[in-house]
């Protein structure tokens, strides 16, 4: 199965205008120099440390926006979910890369120190100037795109082993079983390019300008979590099962075949889905379908009365 990410523009750079933009760019360049000096070309370790910081701005922005909207009793214009999605996405980058490179004890100390310093500093900046805060994140993401492009060059040159993609990455991005580290880095780079465009757009909006490009509020792989079976086209749909006749084979470890994706659709009640390769446990209901990637071991458990069916696809249904 082939895998591709949306086309991204690697050359995007927001030319600083106001003094706040120049401040944000200067801070970014300083932190870039620190990262280059400390990590050099150890991109796996760089990703682990920096992603612990990268997940902070979205959460801070979402929290402070939420509180502001409550105080003013106004609509958030969709910003809260967008920023929460960014924070979750960056956290998943971290969870992926700790499967690739284990941080050293010193790096763990750096993470503890830098995360708290950055959290407090960024929170203060967001309270003073949300526009500058989003511009800063936009510049951070520009540098992230550069870093992951250099990571790809190391993989392509054979200086970094192109190992199989971790199971958690295959599940999160819907990668095929044959996916490799290179596919993961491509997916992460596409995410960072999306965050770059969104944060520059939010900064422009806060500055009273029209956002350029009008980027989608959610990453390419998160924009289609609501499936439309008529469009996605399952090649097989089971009969409805209840808690009384749910096949025993589904309630113990099993997996779909190669190049087969499964979607578990709960029509009534709740069902617990456990992914054995990642340890993730999901509670499925009528609003929350479960997704199973090819060859991924899992099992389900009814939670009380339930009615459920299973759809099978010969392609990744999240791409539709």
C-alpha cells in the first residue's frame, strides 16, 4: 500500500513586520542555535526533547482562550478545538519518537527544566500579547519543518537507519504495515507545516489582517475522523451483533488481515476497544467509531447492552 502526505511548501517564511514579529523571530533563532549546538544531527533525540516543549503552546492557548471566552461570554470561533488538536498532535509526535530513540538521563533533566520555564514564559507572553505568542509558534514550526527535512536527508543518505514505523505511529496516522521511519517523519513534517500555517494565520487575524491561505483548522489526518461509509465504500459489513451474540473471536486477541482496515460502529450502548500493540483503550459509542489498522492486534468487550457492526475496507477510510 502506498502512503503519501499532502503537498507542503517548504519555503514558507513570514517576513517580520512589527517589532513583535522581530522579537519572535529573534527568540526562535536563539533557540534554534541552542538546539543545533546541543543535539547536532541526533534528530531522534532532538525530536523527543523539542516535542515536549512543542505541545505546550496549544494547551496554553486553548486554556487562556477558553477562560477569556467564559469571562466575556463570547464565541471562541473554533480556536479552542484547533489549539487542543495541535497540543494533542504534538504529544503524539513525542509518543512516537520515544519508540525510536530513548532520552538520556541528562535529556530528561533538560526536559523537566525547559518545559516548566517555557510553560511559564509562554503563558505570560500569551497573556500580554496573544498575537506575538502565535507568531512565535509560527516561527517555531518553520524551524521544525527545516529540522524534519534535514532528518529525512539523513535517512535518505543512510546515516540514520530507516527502521519500521512504531505501532503507535501506524495507528495514529493510519500508516500501512510496511511503513518506515521515513514515512513517520514525512507525516510529522506535514503536521508541523500545518501548525506553522495555522499559527501565522491566527497571528495575522489578531493583528487585524486577513489570514493568508485560510488553512484548515485541523491537520490533514484529523480532518476526516467522521467517516461517510457511502463515500468511503466498505467492501463488507457484518450483521449487527449484541452483547449476547458478539463472536467470542472478537473478544480475544485477533487482528485484521494485511491491507485490511476495520471500522467498529456502535449503534447502541458502549463497547471497549483495546489496542494491544499500543496499549490504548477506547470507549466506543454511537458518536465514536473505532478504527483498526491492518495486522494490528486488538480485542473488544461489551459494556452492558450493545448493538454493533464491523465494516471492512481495502483502503484507509480516514483518507476519505
